[in-house]
């Protein structure tokens, strides 16, 4: 995957994953992540391959597919890529940009730092993972 990198010194986005963060937590997160621009049609996470990044959508839309079947759409404020970083397993889905996108991309080390520095992010991540699991179970 070829990504067009931009500034490393970024603001914490207005994404739901940061909603439970204190002002202090948010300040501690501003040095993490890299703003990245990608064109439409970019494969961001190929299913079955190792995952090394966590993504937050700032602008644009992407489709999440499992075994070729669309399972979700990601829009501004949504995130993806966390499962492979949490358990070290391969990507469980292919995520492809439908439009040009602006993303915040966090390396494995930055993702771990974010979870460590911000209990609010960790709580939101767990809540969203539980919601996604319920949705997946309902579709089986």
C-alpha cells in the first residue's frame, strides 16, 4: 500500500473514540498518528495479511468486506484495523477506500501508547468491539 504522508504533528480529531477522553488525555494524543491522504480504490487493509496500523477516518468513505461480502462502511469519525493490533492475528477484512480519503494512521507502537495514555480510548474501543461482535453474530 502506498500512502501519501503529511504532517505528523496533528490535532486529535472529533471522532467518537476520543469522546470519553479528558482534556489532558487529548493533549497527550496530539503527537501520535500521521495524517495520510489516499485516492479512491486504495486497499487499506488486505484480509488475511498481517496488520501494522490502526486507522481513523477524517474524510471520505471506505468499504469493509469479509470474503468478498460487504460488511460495513466507514465514514468520518469511524475507525478500523484494531483487531490485528490487539491480538497479533491477520487482518479479518479488506478495507478499500471508495472515495479519496484523509486518515489518521497509527503505528502499532502509537496504538499501544494511545491505549496506555487514554483509558477513555480503551473503553470506547472495547464498547465498539462488543457492538461489532453482536452485529456479526446476528448476521451468521
